[in-house]
C-alpha cells in the first residue's frame, strides 16, 4: 500500500504519472526501446521537450508574452549562479527569507554588490519581512516565494520597476499568481513537477544580453535558448516525468483547480495544529504560513517517541522537520491527496487522546 508521503523533496507524484513513467522506462512510445535509451535528438524526445516547455508557459499564462521555457540541469543551486552571471552588472537586491535565499546571495556576491533589503534571520526565518524598499539603481530584485525548511510563503510581491527574479522551487504551479510580474522564474523539478535532475527556468528573453562580462557557455541562458534546451544532453527522464505531471495538472483543470485543493489541505492541517493543545506552529503569523510546507512542533517533546510511533504505524513518511528547525514538517505538494492530510490529523488527535 502506498505510504502517505509528506517528504519535502523529492516530491510525491500522481500515481497515473508514475504508471506512465514506469512503462516508458521499459518501452517508450512502442519503440521497443526504453525512454532512457533513446537519443535525445530523436523525434520522440524532441516532442517531449517541446511539450514540456509549451505546457509550462501555458499553465503559467505566459504564452505569447515574450517568455521562453528551459529545462536545465544543476538544480536551483545552479540558478543561484546563473542568474547573477546573466543579470548582475553592478548591484542586486535580495530578500533573505531562509536557507535558500542565503545560498543564492552567497553565489551572487561572487559577481557584484548585494543589498539585503529585508531579512527574517532574527527569528530563525519564521516570518516574511514587510515594508522593505528596493533601491532604484539595482540590476534586479531576487526573492524566494516559498521557504521549504521554515514553512513560510510570500503572498505579496513588491511593486518595482526593476527586474524581478523569483525562486519558486517549492510552490510553482500550486497557486495562481500574476506570473507576468516576474522577469525570470526558476524551480527545481523535485518539489512539484518530477524527480530531481532538471530545473525549469521561465525567462523573458528581452532581459538578456545586458551584462558586459563574458558568460561561460553552460551558464549562458541565451546559449540554452538558442538550442531549445538541447545545448547539452538534457535530463531525459526528469523532463519526461515533468511533462506528464504538467499534463496531469492541465487535465485536472490547471492551477486554479489545484489551488482550491491545496488551500483545503493547508486549512484543515493548520486548524488542527492551532486547535490541538499538544502542538504549536513554527510560523506564528497566519498570513506568512506556507501552504506547501507546514512546520510545527510538539510543546512537550517527551511525547516525541509516542507521536513518531503513531505516524509511522499510520503509514506516514517524511514528517520529520529539517535539522535547523526541528519538530515536524508536512509537505503538501500538488499530488498529495487530501486523504493523507486527514490521516495525519487523525494521528494528532489520537496522540491528544492518549496524552
């Protein structure tokens, strides 16, 4: 029986996607060859890549608006550097909301001056900074939309005339936004799209070619755009599974429909965290709480062994919090069924009854 998978990543995937992907590994498109054996230059895989890129733009509402989609490698961590190589001429502004923001800032500092416009480090990143200002002379503003480790999520983005870059690794395709407000979006596939190994980059092509430095070929977005994500051998299997997941989402009704489901999952779990006297949420401000990653703790840690035993017996996987936060983290990505959240809530209530 499939476990209730609350792992923060790699993510849970729809069962229909898993079934199609497993079949493709054995025999892809009735070719009597595996997906992972065929040439990435073959018509079969070129069609996969084109579909994946097209679906990405379609679901985000960015078709025919000057945006292009890329599937690259190196994870979001590579994008920390690529963004700076391609966009940072002198100075950039960063909003620091956690571990991944810190890592992005570290890479960008290699290439120019950074302005930290806001930070929630003073309270171990358990809130989203407000009322910060972005200098007019920066090359771009960078933020992380959802903070997987700490369980916070941006619900408002600054209105600025400078280029806006967003790391959406853990909440892309999960909620409706005006995605055209961003000039560049990147997201590792392993949170909401597919297995680790590929990274989606959505970029407004007109923003490129503005820096004076020579950019190494593998770090140059324009090089990858010119080759339709085929400058080097792409991550064939992750791109294919991402395509299947995007098809699944489209057939479900798109982002507007999955957002309703995600809102319900988050609503009922946070309601139990706030109601149950044994638990406390790591993020106190309701407006800052992530709908993808709910972080919470036991008030009495002596109950940890009993709680851990209960959720393991219930077939729950991946509930332990990150080492920098402790406690528990329930990651509720798109493919997690609401029934899994119901099971977790039952376990929390059972612990209360036995305490």
